[in-house]
């Protein structure tokens, strides 16, 4: 596990790095100003003031990290992560200002007359020391910025990297001054200005992408993860925003319209979990579920749509039967499960509402007949053992095996609940057998049992392949 996975620990690491860099930048600034003022080298003095920008950048960065590490609140429900990006954006602006100021100096040096500065080996040595300090700071911030995925540290490292070229140009101008090459300083400084503007552009472009909610994650990768979850049939629009280490994702996922709310919620939760697991930088995922409307048959379209209407009305639906009439229309019959505490008029109104929805969706429905059933409020208890249990069990097995094949019937259970006897049994059939054939066998077994064992009120036949 990455030791920087905790957002609090990450913020502390960034703050600690900025404090270290700030100390070095202040030291470099002090050295350059002392060298510049004692030697009379205006380039060194200008470079010293330019280094003040580095220190200011560190202070802005520290403020940005401190704010971005604050937890989410009512005014910032998505947290304060963008404040760090705003701080990095400010550094990009500072680079533009520095480039502009150095550019003006280049013009003045090219067309003005300045006295030669007093350059000594100590002057060159101290400037070389500031170069070493800046080189160490650049390597430190770049390494830590990549490890922590910090826009701020990487932006500040890019800024300090340009300082290396600025320092080299100043050292070059100092050497040139000793040999009378006063033109060398403005030429090298002009190249530095180009590098400053390039670094500023890169920082402003990357931070602007975050601030303007440019997509930060690959939609194809998100779709692949979501479609790997059972129950997710298709993925529509995928959107992402933020930073790679603080991203937010929302996507549309199509599921079966017959899926219940709890099951659909389970699919959405699993998608969110897998995205967070595969992409640790994702802080939040919103999955919008939509019913899939690609039906393979007229029966599926009508069945799933009617069940969806029933779910919307808060009523259950079972024993749904649909058959076509000779005139091309359809007749629908179904049992509706309603709250046992409702009055007849209230339950009847729900049934009428379902019929209205159904006729509007399918105008070719000629007749709808619904049977109202109250939902039980308590679970019934087992009434006790059934007399002649073993004899009935053996009779069940014999009758089922005559249809399904010898040894096919197993796991026979008999239950006596409120005086009603229920039989459940498992029947083994070939794994490659069509489901229609398996269903017909179950229907034949149920009819045979009901015809020969009149005491049975309910029969459930479960057909399964061999283990």
C-alpha cells in the first residue's frame, strides 16, 4: 500500500516539501541580492528579485495546500481539492509576469549603455552555489510531485527549472563582462524568456483543464469496468472531472427493466466499488440507472413493461398470462398483490391505474382481468408432520421418475402449512437440454402429481443439470 494514499498524509508531505523549498529559495535570494549589490552586477540583482517570486510561489502553494486539505463542508460538498490547482494556476501567472519583466530587461540591455560590473571569482562561486541549490530543489520537487501526484509541486518544479537557465544566463553574463562580451547577457536572457513563457503555458493549460472540468479519465476504461459487473447490460454517457488524484465520475448504466430496486442498487454499488478499486484517484462515482428497452419478443416487451408499471404503483404481480386473440389483439390476466390494509375501493383503483397504463402502452390489448390478493402480514408456521409421509414421498419419486427418467427425482420435501400441503422436488436433466423442454417436463410432473395425489395443494418442480 502506498504510504501516501491517505489524503491527510499527502497534504502534510506536500506542506513539508514546500517549507523545505521555501528555506532554500530564501537563502538563494539572499545570496543573489548580496552578490548583486556588492558587485554592481544588475543582472544578479534582477535575478535576486526574480528569486523572490519563487519564495512567493511557495507561500501561495502552502496556503493552497492548507485550504485544499480541509474536509468537505456544506459550501464545498466536493471538498477543497481545486484550491491546490488554483495555487498552481497562480504560479503560472507569476511565470508570465517574470518572463515579461526579464523581456523588458533584455530590450534595455540591447539598446542601452551600462557600466561593466566588478566580477570576482567569489562572485562567480556564489552564483554557482545558487545554481546547485536550485538544481537540488528541482530534482526534489519533481520526484516528490510525481510520487504524490501533486500539480502544485510539479508546477513549482517547472518554475524552479527555468531558474536554472536564468542563473546560467546570469553566470554567462558575468563571465562575458570579465572578457568584455556585454552583449552575451541579453542574448542568453532572451532565450530564458522563451523558456519562461513555455513553462507558464504548460502550467496554465494543465490547471485550466482542471478548473474548467475537462475530462480527466478515459471513458473506455470506465465502460469496461462497469460492463464487467453482472446485470449491467450497457453503458451510456460517461463523464469525469477534477484531477487524476481527485476525480469524480458519473455514468449512465442500463439494466433489465424487470430488475427490482434493491438488485439495481446492488449493481450500482458494485460498479462504484470496482471503479474505486481500479482507479484509486476517484473520490466519488455516481451511477444513473436506466431501464434497457431492447426486447427480444412481444411477450418480453409486454411482460416486463407491465411488471414495471406494477412496481411503480407499489403492487406485486404474478401468474401473468398473455395470449393473442383471433383478431390480432391480446388478453391479459394477472394476480395483483396489494396491501392487506387497503379497502376494496383503494385496491380496485390501483388495478384500474395499472390497466390504464397497460392500455396506453399497448393499444392492441383487448381485455385485462386482474385478481386482487392481499399481501400476508405474517409468515405462516409449519403445522406439523404429515401422516403417511414416507408413503407419499415414495409415491412422488415414482411418478416423477416415470416422466423425467429413473433416478432423476431427488430432494423431496413435504410441508403442511395451515392445512395446505406443499411438495417441492428437484429433477435432474441433461445440461444441454433446451429450457423449453425442461419446462414442459416440470409441467407434466406437476400435472401428474396433482392428478394422483389429491391432497397436494401446491407443487414446485425444480429442474437442474447434473452437478
